[in-house]
C-alpha cells in the first residue's frame, strides 16, 4: 500500500480549501471509507458524523455525506459535538464508522477529518492505508444502484445523549452544588454540552468561549490560551476553571488563585486518588516521552510505573489497551480515562478532578501541584534537507549529554512528524546544565544540517 499520502499522525489535516483539506478529498474519503466498511451486502450500513464550529465544516460535511451515501451508507449528522462524543456515539449506536470534522486546537483556517471504527477507537494505520488505496480509484467505481443510495438524518438528540454519558461518569454520591466553575469552551465543539453537563450536576457555571461564529474557534481562548480562563476565574472569584480546546479532547485547569495545572499534574492527582481508592486497573500510568521526569518520580514513590510512548494520544491509547491501564495522557492536556472513553475527553477528565476536590474537601490550589516539575528545556532546530540525526557528531553530542546527566535526567532528540524540525528536549535537576546540554546538541544539529 506504500507511504501515507493523506493521513498524518491524527487523521487528515490541512488548510481549509487547499489540498488535502478540499471538498474533493472529503468526497474521496467518504467513497473509500464507505466501500471499506460496507462489509455485508444484506444489511444497511451506518456512519455518524460530528464536527466543531469552523466555517469550513459546512464545506467538508456535505462532501463526506455525498461520498458515503453514493456507496450506499446511511448517515447520521450530529452537528457540533466533541471528538470523544463522536467516538462514544459510534459505539453506542452500533455504527460501522464515526467521523469527526475538526482541526482540534488549530485556528479556524485549518480543518481535519478523524475516523473511528465501530469499537469507538481511532482507526489503525492499516485501515487508514486501506482507505488511501481506495481514495485514488476512479470516482465512478463501486457506486450504489439508485434504490440502494444511503439516507441522511440530522440527529438533534446527540448532544443530550452525550451530556447524559458525561454525567454518568461523575460519582453518583457527589454533587457540584456550591462550586463556582468557569468553563471555557474555546468557541468550539463543546460550547453547548459542557456548560449543560456542569449545570445539571449542580455547579454554578460561568461560561466563556460559547459564542462561535465560524472564525473564533481557539482564538485567544481555550486550553491553548489559558489566560482567558485565568482572567474569568479571578474576575468572578471562581473555585476552579476548566478550559477545553476546539474539539474538547484536551483540557487545562486553573485553581482559585489562577495557577494553571497541566496534564502531568492532572495525571498525578488522578493516579494518587485512584490508587488510594483501588480504581487503577494496572499499577501505573501511560504517558508520552514528553511528560516530566517529576511525574515519573512521583509515581515511583507510590509504587506506580510510568509507561512512556511516542507523542500522540493514539500511541498512548494503544499502550493502555495492551497493558490494561485505565489512566493515561499527555502533558498537553489529553487525558484518557478508558473506564469512560475511548479517546481523550477534556470534560470527563475535568469532572474527575472536580470529584477529587469535593471528596478531599480541599481547594484546587492544594491539589494543583502534586509534584515539583524537574527543569526541562526544549528547542527546535529547522533543517532544509537530509537527516541530521544520522550525523556522527550529533550522535556524539547526545551521548555526551546523557553521560553528563549520569542517570539524573533525560535527553530526547527526535524529528518532528509534521515539519522539517529536529526537536531537542533535556531535563534534569540542574537547570543550568540542562540548558547547556540543549545548546550543545542544537549546535551539533545546526552544523550537520548546514
């Protein structure tokens, strides 16, 4: 099947109305995925489609629908709904395929297409390659007869169903009554469901980022711009702030003082709480190579392991399934709680943190810093061509850095999966040494790339 032409690390993504994020490519995805998932000739096949609030969703959605219906698949349209909700609904409605139209935390000018299998999990590389192979076939191939075309129904109750699923994840014995919560929906996919779920669980809700206009998704708001949430928490004297991104699969949290809590601290808090309550299905947490060494030490002190994977929530989920872990995520705020969801779900993760606040009787500021992060330094070096990481000088610089850390830190040097960049990260207890090591490796990479 060869190399991937369309699919990247998280579905197909690009600038709206430029290849590959065009109506034609979306049509081809619908045709190809429809053919691949239409497995049995004697029954109707169903695909469910959700989207965020980008203007280009109005272009991508009908093109996908045309592709799916033309090969005989029925379609249910959810309208704006979080990515994890589409994954859940794919499974609960026994659909053959789920589609989310979103570019997550990117600005409005980008868009993307993510696909979920009937089990609610993101498609495997093999499945994506199978779709790519069919996408380049002629548009006339494998079309349904006029009587067998798919039917399309808009599902108005999709949001209400997701709200009920989210509420069911919150401990039944607890209530958010008396808690003042800021929820920042990034003018994105959760702008209706997130405030509703919090309100129905008893919270006093202060909502921001709930006025999407097609252009303002993630614009100076949401989990990638937590300063908007921090301002609102201070202005309204809230107990806690939750900020989602454009498709609501990641979260940032801030305490009542405005201190922002990242994904590593959230995982530490959840691991400690769930370990104490006997709720961890395996004694550890799955995170990526980017998670702070402080998290690893924090878990180690409690007899828990930190399993590290490549960057990306799909790699985290795969390792969680292999090792039967029910807690994992990324420092960026993708928190995967597999008891409740098949992918990162910002709202469900936020509710679990709120449950811990209520259970402990402590303010968020007392829970926000579970461990002291180890000094970490990141640098990206752009290169024009070649493979700088194959250079003996770069390998020597990395080996020298690891020797100087002498087991009390980590060095990670990798090529970006999306840009011509070498990403250099070092962490250790001595901040000055860490900075020096990153500069040394960056210098070697630049010399090799030059």
